[in-house]
C-alpha cells in the first residue's frame, strides 16, 4: 500500500477536491422552512441525482420496486420497509425519518429493513469524525457539509450524542449546531443517542448508515460522541477516519500514546487560529514519522469557525479515498465492516435468547451451581451454549 508522507495534501484544484462555484443554489439563503417538519429529520435527499460506487452507477430518483406513496397504505397499517425506502429515495423526507426511527427503536424490524436495502448500498463515501469533547467536531462537520454542498454532493449526517447515565435521556445538541443546513433539501441530519453504549457510537449507527446509503447520499459524515483514547469503533465503520485535536491538548508524549491517534487516517488540528496550533501540528507530524511500518496519516490545520483549511481537509479525504480504492484497501475495510456487523447482530440475537424463557431459567440454575461451588463459570458457560446450539449429527463414514 502506498504511504503518504505527512504534510500538505494535493492541490484542491485536482480531481476529488471541492471547488467553489459549483452546485447551483448553494449560495441561497438558508433557514428553517415554514411547513411542519419531522423532529427526527433536518433535510431530504433530492431525486434524480446519479452516483457511482462499488455497487455500480445508480440513480437516486428511480427504483425497480416502484414508487408509491406511504399515504396509500391502509389506515393503521405499518408501511413496509420496501415502500418506505422507495418513498425516501423519491424525496419523501418523512419516510426516510420513519425508516431511521425504526432502525433505532424497533430492532424487530431490522431483518425486514435489511432485506429492503439489499442491492442499494455501497455507493456512499463514509467519513468518520471523532475526538475529545470540545475539539469542535460539530463545527467541523458543519463546515464540511458546506464544502460538499458547494461541490454539488448530497450529504447525510449521523451525529451521536451521549445519553445521561442517570435519566437515560440525551440532549441531541449536535443537530442544533448544524441548523444552518436545516432547510437544504440536499442535506439530512439525524441525531442518535448512545444509550449507554461504549466505543463512541450508538448501537444503530451501522444500520442507520446503510439506510442513508440506500437513500442515495453521496457522502455520509458520522460524528461520534466525545471520546477518550480507547474508543475507536468509528475506525471499523468509516472509510476515512478523521481524528480532531485542539491546540496544546497534551505534550509530545501524549501524541505518541497508543489508541485513538493510531486509527486516524487524517489528523485534524482544529482551532488553528489559536496559539499553539503550529506546535501541535509539528508534534503530530513528528509522531507519524516515528511509526515505522504503520500507516502515516496526513496532518491538517483547520479553523472550522472561520472556514480556513476546510477545502484542504476535503481534498485530503478525497485523496485518501482514492488511495484506498487503488490499493484494494477500501474493499478490505468494507469486508471487515460487514463481518463486524454480522458478528454484532449474532451476539445481540444470542443475548436476546439468553434473556428469554427457558434459557433465562437455565442461566439462573447454572449461576446457583457456580455460587454453591458445584461448577466453575467456564464449564457453566459451555453447558449454556450447548443448550442454545442444536447438536450436530455425526459425520457419515
């Protein structure tokens, strides 16, 4: 795999960079529309825009299943996932919001929704943004959305907010910071509550990403909760992972610690207009050169509130995507992502079966045996798994 030395990215004028002046209507006034809006949604994909991805070229305005209005469903009946997806691709923002709500709140519908998405995913570019609280992730996402819209690309955003460990509620404030894009029909912003899940993402993030991909978005930005050094789930989900840091967030020893910085494809020093940004960028650049044999991320200085360095960041993301595609790394990452998703769903199903009769009673019985000293936890776990797994027939000779 070709290594890119830390430093400046290709010129923004090269293919893959964002150039100003494209996409008619990007300079129009923005604001909340007058009509009633679904609180779960902040935009919708426009119809009729084609894109090319690993799944081939497809049009976001057409589907073989046929487009029909969700309102045509019988009163009180739950619309099918296929009908909802067809309506969402056709420009129905509410249908897309309902699909995402079903993914987040109704796991029993995942198989139905997953079946409807088959053949319609794989074309979107997925970019993850992560970092500690307060480094400016939401502000950077807003700036990236603005840049991609100038280039005529439709953007979906998944913003994960932390849930309270006491009330279980979440403020979902990231979407408030992105309100300037609320009236743009080419932008859809969805907030997800972490609901106690560790790793920086919500349990439904991967499924929600597939829905936005199938709905025809060109770029999907995934913003994690504020994370620490070991919360790196975003690296398994995104094609390109951007790790954001603030100036003087730590000394040079902090910069070489294992964890979050190691999974970065692009290291972003945000708030670059503040003192100490140059030193932080220099420390990170030196860190990348110390890691012999490891992939070397690009270091970019950005002042997202001022719009400075955003075009260079977009160009770096595009260059990284081209490198992944050219070396076959993109397919490898997506294969690993699919395996992780299958494994996670299988483990979830296993936990659900353990919590349901009669396995919950069997679990309680085995726990009593362990407590009484009649069995050890490992053998008890093996016995429980044996109860869950049907006996395999002996191979014929």
